[in-house]
């Protein structure tokens, strides 16, 4: 028999056997693949032996030719139920496709008032006896559609939507809120987290459950405890009235058998100023186990006390059943920006491996009281480096090394969890991880947990500035430093590629338009509706005056304000990270032992490859998918590649150049005996072009790949 015939027989065998037990359809029912966010599939038709034969099955350009924004927050892990793929596009539309062909079934264009920063990472689907309902958020609204027709469910909330600004104990008109990650469906409830601003005046991050039938509020958990509630003593007595944050923006996981929802929270606000929130600040930076029916707290684990570093728990936790010493144990694996994995018992919240509590440096900022101790994880082994010194500086060439060495000489010596202070210091891993919202994948057959990460440092500092709050100019200067300079810079220089420079603003817009943008939000900037009109006018007047070179009048009485100096990347002269590569990694960790199994660089920069630099890995956003076919599938990188690795050793098996970077987690499903892998090609981050395509891959079929871009 010829090799070609053998190959054909092997492919036919895999097509017939790889879906055993799956029937005609195997879906990707929820964000993350299942309610435990394992990113795991039992499908094996596409496997290590035949992955090199993978081909494009269909492509759907979701904006259908409409102009795309320069940046995008489309980071969607689509869901596939009953042969229908549900997704979104960069213009915030929701759509349904035939998941086997990519042919559109319907598209819904939601109202776009108050959109601001609306990340789109997923959707939620509820299946009742009579209908299926699709839930999503745009701006501060939670909306419900008929999953069959795409029409709004007008009986849900107020004509098909619920205003998430309501019920937080603040004036809804000044609350800035959205929900980047989809809600969790439990019985007839949808449980929601939120994203809020990260500056003074932010809304609290309460966890809320709504009826999927009528949108009524069923329960609410206060993440900033009120008098008489557990954790109130970890704040100033009246902080609950004005404090914000401690919000669950990263997604949640559900154990429906236990009736428990696991909720990771972010930092209290302001992120880098704790002078008005002395104490440990429960339930900020905490993994919460809540009764999914009532919202009652079962247990909590606080990873960072009194956060001053924006060390949010930044992804939905992974619910895993690990075989340890011959016995199965249900655990929660929570990845973090710190580059460590918190592995906790699912019933008690106790660490599976011992965690150290260590003394950390005090703050030198007047009025700040950094928490004296923090937790330090040593097992599971960290998946990023945990220290930084001159020996870690980039050495990709002598010029680069000299450039970054000079910057390091102007910083404090590195110390674990050193608070931002009046002198510059290095934060490593940086503000974006470690791990971010993509989270990890877990393989129950091997106990392996897979996580991608960024290894890029930042330089942090708190600066003392003199402001005259008694004048309009001084008030505007104070507000700019308090609310805006962290992203746009004290000198209006911006924060590439996330926040634009504001220099020359008068040449691009008017004061009235600037006020409208600040109040309503734009692109990645959330609305600052909490600012009273006179403060907003003072802020915009200062911005235009400062850009024109005007200075405050001399002789006014001033006071000292301490402000965060901005998200300053520690980079070389070409914007590559100042640390030795790798800058992006993919790591396998054995959860039974806590030991790393392997680690490889993830992604490469063509410019450096041409210079003879080995693959460095790139900054990356999105998560991995692992399958029983021995495959680990991931996009995420800024080099716009989709890659498939051997899950056992990290060997690259297949790669494909995408039309735009896939800053999303792939999904897999099977229809009529054929397995598909699908990825959202969104781009719009890390300086890469915005895209709108969904690409599905499969093993060869009789018909050629097709494209579908018109609703029928």
C-alpha cells in the first residue's frame, strides 16, 4: 500500500473515530468551554497525527464591510450551541451563524448610547422549556435576545435591558460601569460582575444576580462591606459610602453541583492611592466562593492586601479535579498578574500547597499605610520570573543593554511588593501580568494546567505636585492629576499604545467636544460621569491651557498632592521590554505536584528574528484551548499567528497567519462528524490593526473553504 493511501486511511479513521460518544453535535456551550472554565475539549478528530492537514473551513467577516475602529475591545470566545455559533463584532453587533458553514442567520445592532469602554469577551445562553435566551452587555446595559431570532426579549428588564448603574447606593447618573466578561447562568439566574473606573469616585463592585425571566434583582453581594458585614473592619468605618472597585471584571466560574459561584475581584480604587482606605480592604483582590442561589459568602481568600499595584485577580478561575497520590481532589486554580497560581481547595478555600506570608517594604508617601505583610506563592512554581536586577536587563544587543541599564540606575533596588513611592522602582511582572483575562486551560487526563503570560516590567512612581485648589486652573490641575494623568501622562505624552497623547488637543477638537468625550467615554476610556459640571469645566480648561503653555498665576496658596506618575513601560529604544527574553511565554504546570513541566517562548518579532535574535515571545492577550487530541491551541500574540502545540512537550505542530491578531481564546466543536477550531481575529491592541473576522479550521472535506458575509 502506498504512503498516500495509508495517510488517507489514517485521516478517514480519525474522522470516524474522533467523535466517538459525541453524537452529531458537540458544542462549546459557555464562555471558557464549560462552567468551570477549563478550556478543555474531549474531541480528538483533530489530533497530533493529522493536525498538519488542518485547513480553513470558513471565514466570516463580521462587520460586513463597514469601517472598523482603529482600536478594538473585541476579545470574544464564541459559544456554539445546537450547531449555532454566537458572536459579536467590533461595532458591538451580536450575530448568529451556522457553525458548520459560517452562513449568517441573524444580526442584532444594539443601541450604542453610553458605550464607553465595552470589552466584549463572551455571551451567556440560557435554555428554558419554551425558549433560549442570549445575554450580553453593551455599555452599562445587560440585554436579552431570543437566541433563535435575535429579537430583544422585551419582558426582560425595561424593554429588553437592565441598567447596571442602578442599585449600587450611588446616583446612577454619575456611575460609570460595564461588564467585560459574560455573566454566569445558574438555574434561572444570571450572575454578573462589572468593570468600573480605577480612580477616585469609582462605583463599588457589587456582585449581583438577576432573574433571566424578567431581569429583577434577586441577590446582591457587597464587595466593599457595610456595617455588620464580614470584612467591614478592614476599611475605615464610612468607606463603604464612597469607596469603589473590588469588582469582578474578569469573569466567574460555577460548580452547579455544589451550587457555588467562584468570583475573582480586582483592586479597590484609586488603584495606586490607599491613603483614604487604610486596612486590608476586603474583598478587594479576593477569590470569593458564594452560594449561587442566595449570594451568601461561603469562604474567601485574599491574595493581595491593600493593593497599591493594580494586582487584580484577572481571569475566571479554573475548576479542576486533580489526581493527587491516587485520590481525586476538587480544587480552584486562580492565575494572577503576579505570575503565580493560587491553588485552593474548592470546599474550604484553603491553599493546597503552603503559602508564605512575608514582610514587605513600607511606603514613603505621606499619608499612605502599605500593608506590612503579603502572601508569596512558591508552589505551584511561578510561571514568570519574580525578581529583577541588573543581571536581568535585556542583552539583545549592546546598544539596548546600555539604554536600559541607564534607566535602571535611576530606580530603587527591586523588592517584592515594594509600594510605589517617591523614587522610581521596577514592578515585575508589570501591570498586565503575568497572566491576564485569557486565563488557563486544564487537562483532566494529565493534571496539566496551561497558562500564557507576559514578562514585561514597568517603572512606577508617585510624584509630589503643588496644586492651587482655590483657583479654577489649580482645581483643573488637581483633577487632571487625580483622574487622567495615570493614562495620559503629566506632560500629556500619552501611554502607547493604550492612551493617546493629548498634546495639540486644541487643533483636533473643541472644549465642548472634549467635555462630551470625558463624560460619555470613548474607546478604552470609561465615562467620567461622576465629575460635577464645574469640575469637568475646570479640568478641560486646564487641559487646553496647559497644552498652550499657560502657567498658574504666581502667589496663590498651594498644597501638595501625591499622584501616580503613570503606566510607564520599562522598555528599550524600540519599545521592546527592558528585561532579557522571553517576553511572552506558554507554560505547563502539573497541578498534582505544583512543578512546571515545560515552558516555551510564545510568539516572535520578525524584526528581531532577522537580526539573529532567537524567538523572544511577544506581549499576548487571550487564552489557550487544550484537547484530548493531545493539542494545545492558542493565538494571543501580536505577531498575528494561530499556533498549535503538542500539549505534552510544547513542540510546535502547526501555525497559521491570521488576517488580524487573535486576542481571544479559541473554541472547538463538532457538527455532523466534523470537528472545527474557531478563533476571533480582532486585533486592535498592541499596535496591531483592527480586524473583524472569525476563522474556522477543520480537516479536509470534499468542498473547498467558503466565505459568508451577507445575512440571508
